[in-house]
C-alpha cells in the first residue's frame, strides 16, 4: 500500500492528534464561542482516497504493481493506433451522455499478440482508469474463471466469486482461449460452463475485454466450441474490437531480461 507522508501542518511526533490531521478552531454558530476542532489535512485526504482506490484495484483482481502505470510509458510504435483506441475507449466513460456510457460498458474488446507485448499492462491500466471513474471492473484469468465455475456448483465462496464477475460492469479476462494455460477435460463439460457465463454477461449488457496470445480465429483450434467462437466474433464485429498488439516491451527499451539460468 502507498505510505502516507505527513506535511509540516499535519506531522506530529506525539500527542492525541494523529498524523494527517491538525487542530484548529471553529466558532459555534449558536454560542459564538470558539471551540477546538480536528481537521483532516488535504494531503491526508488525497492519500486516503488514493489508498482506497488502490485497495479496490487489488481486491478486484488487478496487480498492485501496475496501479500507478502511466499510459505515456507505453513502449513502441507498431501498435500505437490500438493504444490510442483504448485511450479513446476509456474516455467514453467521462461522457455526460448516459447512452454513450452504456454502449461503452457493453463493448467487447479482444487484445491479442505474443508474450511481452504489454497486453496485461494495458489491461491493468484500463482497470485502474475505470475504477477511478466509478465503473465496476474486475480482472481474472480464464483458467481461474473455469475452475471457479466448476467449484461454484458446490462451494459458496466460489459462487460468490462468480457472482461478482457476473455483476461487474466490465470484466477483463486474461490468458483467454489458450490450451497452454487451461486444461480442458475431454468430456467438454467446462466448455458449457464458460459458454453460459459469457452469454449471461453479454445478455445483461456487461462488457468483456479478452487478453490472449491467440487471435479470435484460433478460438476453436484451442479446444473451445464453435458456439463460443461465434459468440465472441459476433460481438467483436459490433465494435470492431479486435486489436493485435506487436510492440514487445524489451525490444523497445533496448534491453533483454537477464538470464534465468
């Protein structure tokens, strides 16, 4: 969590007044007598709001390391047009026209590309921006969703988790439609659960942002049903929401990660 740093006005080494607050006087409107009051410092108020937002960010599944990410730090130019589209998407939630906001909420977006192309970073940035705008937004791995859907048939905690994902305005699903990340049973039972889950969200006007190494056209080849492929592609056509990401972070900062061996 972000640590609070008191300013001169609200810093105290001892006494009953906690850091972040200071003593002042206020006139009682009935008696006209000055009385001491404890006032929250503006620095503390800003910190408290930011801390609350950061906690919500983490509680909704996002990575705390990305909370303060600045989109200006995106590296690369090949996919910058798609980054600009995502910025425009986020700004739609500032629009005073409620119809535009509703259209933004129900949008389906599909970011895909190889590892290291900053897709998850962008997903966390979107989540942070939307939460700060008062839009309920959650992040989850597709494997986690599938596992919890199965467990929710018998476990109340898993059911509560799935209910939260169903009700939030925008759900970001990472590592989507990847057989390398998700173990699918030969029976295909899991496919029915995720199909029903996605349809329930979309039927209720709730948006989804998919993050994947695979393009939408590869959904079936990754072991998922034609029904899911058709559902996702039909929704993407409504918003032209498919975006290929190719800017590799380490290529664009002129570095390679240190060897793990």
